[in-house]
């Protein structure tokens, strides 16, 4: 194949093969590339580097739109704070999915505080692996929703440099470069990679009366090293260290119903102080070894540190010089999602049109996570049965330390807010939550002719410690996940797959120890069929998940007793995807086409018995639709690539969904109630090869400039990003 055509060939075909043997992948591999999907006992997806870069998206939500069974809820329009739901699992801050980078948990504190505002930047990734549902036991602690694994840039086998830059609407810049090589040295092979990502934007929203940016900036350097020594058997030592410096002028406050329609990209004057600076350090040291042709070992030490101080509008009052309680909060305050209701007198304060006061909370938090995970893969025969036995253990510790205060400002009524009371650090929250976790798993893939069975079991053994202003409490939680998956080769092109699994999602430390929240449990069923040929790939699957102890989160969603177990729910549906090359054979160009569909029916089986406060599950009766789970999602795309010119047109349509379990079509008591909009989004991108390794880039996102409400939480309707365009270049040497 011509080298230029190969550059983007099959970029849109989800099942295009790459050269890997799925049975000899490292033990903690999640999918292993597109060719390994056929061996998966559950529905899986692999988003390639070309797919990630094809539309120049900063936004992981838009990238994952093309994966069936994955639903995303926008928050800032850039995808910096994604809310990802896998097959109907609660998606707030993606806390019901296990999020990893290079096989390592990457949430700031995945056990102690699984809902936290950090997510890997997709622009620096070489691939994204997705396992949906409970079709895995290797990865946890959240196995009901599934797992998303981000693959950072690998060290190249030969000298390679890469540079990509784009500039677009809203003063949006994106710069990515890396350089690496592998060398033969005296005692083995040595490889290195250095990488730098920088992104920034002024933002597409404007703050009324005061102005100011509403965008973000991110800088992420990374270094990777490896050494493969000359030894009696294959060994590889790999070290990675990466750093993120991120700041966003982002708010929790949405808009009123009328403003979301008439002026959707405005922000009210009371949000002028809102900003979130974060820093993250991530590193690991990994050893892989193959003492024999039938045994692979992997051992990884890892460390993540994350800090943030989101200084944001928290509540409002019509009083000036207000009384303040011992936590720094205004007495008689109104929550923001209620103040946004038309006719509420506090609305004028938010808009800067009426005198009053606001509380601006400094959500100052530090997170730390480190651990040691070990795994093995052993291949052997028992009679006519070929086994691939994989097992492992992970020792993990993480914590979240909250030390928060509230500043109070008086609003003058002309858009200005003057400091009335400086907060005292620690007054609003002074709490440290810790988790010591031991996780073990064992999984055996047994091949018997055309049939493969994969039973597996996972155990999670947790000790929680909470220190709330010197008051210490602790407890333990032991839980397990298990299941049985299978594939059956009906022919050399058709494979049947399916399974049944017990999934779990563990609560945070304080939720379990002091609020009595139990772990979420589920039983999931799946049955599907894959068809693969050289130019055509099809997959269809049906799924059913029955939830027990459904956990409702209080993370930005309510007050008081909003940490609840919301009872039982049932989610069922089907997924279908097809991809093919529509160009004639030997045509000299490619016409890749894909189409995906997802149908999901997600309902509560019983009403929330007690409590719930303003949690999004509160008020839901038996048969109520689960919030933020649309019934239908379609995505499709077509491309053209002749080696010089490449074009891609991608489209997504997502159905409307309810904002709360009471299923009101419009707000009644709070602006969290009502529906999101159904939306059709169209993206167009193209590139032109000036010479080998150098391409010009251009594209338009949200081509038709759709205006749509994508979320009603944390506080009121929020709209997606408007039409934006970009130009740039890509250089490979």
C-alpha cells in the first residue's frame, strides 16, 4: 500500500487489524488493540490515535460519541470535566467507571473519593480502550459501568519526532510534540520519549457586566524511559513521569430556562470569581518479564498526587451584610439551582442587577494515591483444553483531604461584588478520608475447539479511615465481583459472545463510614454476535443489568442527606455497529464508513424510600426513567483518503433525557428538573499532504451551530459549545 494512503487508512474502521497476538499480551492489558476485540467475551471498543486526532477534538466526550453504549454529559463544553455513563451506570464525574492510564487507576482517589474533577487529556493519547458493562474482573473497584483505559504515547522503535499545532475559534490553541528513539546499547536496548502538550482557550461564554475569560489552559510534559537488558529471559523496565498544570475559569452555575434559549453562552455576573487551578503528578516504574514461552509477569509501582482549589459561587442571598454561620455559610441562603427559577428574588443578585450577597466557596482539596500491582499470565494445557490463566494482586492506598472555607461578598446591584467577610481556612470542611485496599483477581480463559469460556472472580478488601475535625472513625468493607464469559466461533467470520457478571461499585470513605452507604451491586447479562471480513465488520449485542443499592451521589448535586442508596433499577438495551470500506478494490483511495446505534431502557424498580434531599434520584417512583440516560444514540461517519487529500464527516444524534428521577418535563421546584435536549452534531475535518510527513489541517465542529441544553447539574441548564473552526499542521519526522 502507498505510504501516504497508509497514513490514515482504516482510521474509521473499529475492527481494523494490527499486528498483535491477543493471547500473549501483558497480563493487565485491557483490550490490546483492534485485532484483539474478537477474543473479548464482552463488548469492547478501541479508539485509535487516528480517530482521536481526526477531528482535532480537545473534548473526550465527542471522541467517545462514536462508541456505542457510552453516554456523555457536557459540563464546560471543552470536555475538561466529563460525566461518562457506560450502559446506563450513573455518570456524574465518571465515578461509576474505572478510569485508568496505562493500566493504572488515574482518578485522584479512586477508593476514598471516586468522583473528582480530573481526567486524562485525550490529545496526548495513542489509544483509548473501553470495556462496557461488567465484562471484566481484572480492573476495579468499579466494575458495573466498565473500564476506560487511556494509552499514553509509546516509545518508538526508531527515531521519531512529531509536532502538531492548531489554532481556532475563541482563541483556542493546541500544541503537541514528542520525540523519542530506541538504541542498542552494550547491555541491552534503551528507549526514551519526551513529550509536551499545551492547550488554551479564552472560552466561548462571556460574563455579563464584568467580562473576563471563561476558558482554560493546560500544560502537560511527560518523560518515558525503558531498558531491556541482555538476560536469560526477556525483561523490560519502564519508567514514566508526567505532570499536569491546569486552570479553568469555570463555574457550577447554569442559566434560567429563558436565558438558556435566548442567550445560551452568557454567564451571570456573580460567577466572576470562579476559577479552578489544579496540579497533578503521575509516575510509575514497571517491570515485565517472560521467564518462559508460557509465563508472563508484570509488576508496577505507581504514585499519583493531585491538588485543586476550586473557588466558585456556592449560594446566594437577598440580604446585604448577611449573618454567617460557624461554617462560613450565609444564614437563610438559597441554593443556586433554586435561585435560578423565574421569579426568585435572588435571581437578580446572581445577574448583578439587585443588591444582595453571595457565598464563594474555596473547595480546597489534596489527593494522593499510590500502590503496587502485580499480575501473571500462565498458558498451559489440560487434555484438549488450552488455558490462559491470569491473576493478580494490588495493594493500594489513597486519601482526599478537604480544607475549605467560604468568602462572602456583597453585591451592589450594578455587577460589582465587594468582599464582606474573608473565610477562615478549614471552617466549611476539615476532613481527611483514607482507604487501604487489597484487591485480588483470578481469571481463566479456557479454549476448547471453537468455544472459549472465561470464568473470573475479584475480591476487594477495604479499610476506611475518616478524620473529621479530630473525630476519627473507621470501618471495613469486603466485597467481590465475579462472572463467566464466553465466545464461540460459528465460522471463520462469525463469533458469538456473551456472559453473566456480578458487578460492584464501592462508595467513598465518608459515605460508607458515616453515612451508611452500601456498595452498589449489579447482575449483568450480555449476548452478542461479531462478523468480520477484510472490508466489513459488524457487531450487535443485547444487554441487561439489574442494580441493587443504586448509589446516588452528593457531589455537587444536593445538600443534607443526599448521599443515598436509591434502591433497585433495571437497564436493558441493544447496541449495533457496522464499518466497511465503500471504495472499489484497487481503487487507489479509501472510503471508510461507519454507523453505530444504541438503545437503552433504564428505569427505577422502586421509589426512593427515605431521604434523598435534592439528589437527582429523589422523587423517582417505580418505573421512572433514570436521569441522564437517553433512550437512543446514533453516530455515523464517512471518510475519503487518497494519500494526499483526507476528509472526514462525523455525525452524532443523542436523544433527550430527564434531569431527575421525578421525570418532570420542565422545572417545578428546581432548575435541575426538566429535560436535556435531543441534539444532532456534525463535524467536518480535512487534511492535505504537502509532502511525506507534513500535512495541513482544517475543520469545523458543530457545523450547523446547534444550541442545546446538555445538562441541568450542578446548578441549572448548561449548553454545549457553539460552532468552532480550526486550522493547523502536522509534522512527522
